């Protein structure tokens, strides 16, 4: 998917640094730095979202500027029950992580990432994608089968499409 200023493409093993940067933004969603990059990488509850990318079953997308600079990413990863993420639903439902650099939020980058990621998930025959959205970001936002967004409570922990 491409918009006037950004290009969204499938993530590869070479995109690990962009995924770490997006994970940093997701972990610091309140707008102030709750975690340093080093803390993020050393905290198993947070680092498992990116560590070892890509593992079997992982898929994601990266948003880039026209010059190829990564400005955001969205990806899905399945977790075993004994290493569940914050939005864990089931071992066969991958959990979403998304982050966009602060100066470029609100311009459609997140929507472009989500639209492309959902299409990838659907093409893989997944029964859903989960995430733990916080009320301050978007209360329980999730997607329907059509790829549109809907509300599912204050902290959605159910399949999103």
C-alpha cells in the first residue's frame, strides 16, 4: 500500500531495528518515556514482541518514507500460553503490536499499517488478531471481518477480526 508520503511493505528480517523502534513507541504510548530502549530490550515481558524476529508464524508490515526510512511498523506474533503477551487470547491467534514515530502520527500511517496487516492476516486464513489496547489510546478497538474498526470494551482481549 502506498500513500502520497509513505510506502507500506511486508516486514523482513532486515527490519528488526524498525520493529524495535515501533515497539519502543508502543511501550511508551502515554507520550512520555516510561521505558528506555535498553529497558525495553532487557525486559522479557516487552522484548519478546521483537526478540528473534522473524519466528515461524510472524508477519508484519513496515511504513517508510520515500527515501526508505522506517517510520512505523505493525506486526503479529503468536505466543505460547506460558509466555503470553498483554493481549493474549489463544495460541493460534497472533497478537498485534503497532507503533509510529511521534511526529508522523495522525496522518494515516497507522491506518495504512493496520489495513495492510489485516489483509495479510486474512490471506493466511487466521481466525483473528488480538491486541491489548488501552482506553487512553483507543478503548478496545478491534476489527471486523471487513477490516473496519469496532469497539469491544475498554481492554479488548478478544479476536479482532
